C-alpha cells in the first residue's frame, strides 16, 4: 500500500489586487529575475521549490503529508479558500515526489 500524501486545492480571494497577486506568485512559485538589460538571468526560488510537489492543474497540488503544513500556512496568510485532504499515493506519485525532492 502507498504512503500518505495530501491534495491541496486552493483559490485566492477575488479581493486581492494585482500587486498582492504578483507578490503571492513570486513567493509561492518563484520567478526568473533579469538584470543588466536582460543580459543576466537568475532563478529566484519560491516556497514550492523547497518542497517536492505535483502540480495537477492551476490551484491543485499533491504533496507529501510532512510538507503540507508550511504550504497551508502560506496559503492561509493570503486568505485563500483551501480544500485539503489526505490521500494514498500511488507508486508513480511517490517516485515523482522522491525525485523532485532529492
């Protein structure tokens, strides 16, 4: 039987303005920073870069159970609507989460 993971479905509140949405996306997903008139590029890491995850579609993530708490806390800080449940991971899911995390 597979290990336990967590599925997280979230939707940000419509009251967030564009600057707070930009800040959220940069902190959550990371971004590509360019300097010196696009001469240099730097990948700025986000919260999801620190935790192995599977992004199923927009606003839907599968994570290991031990990695769920910091992600849920971050989403709550932006007043997101969150649906989170424990799930049983298939072998291929476990392998993808292991490869992304190592």
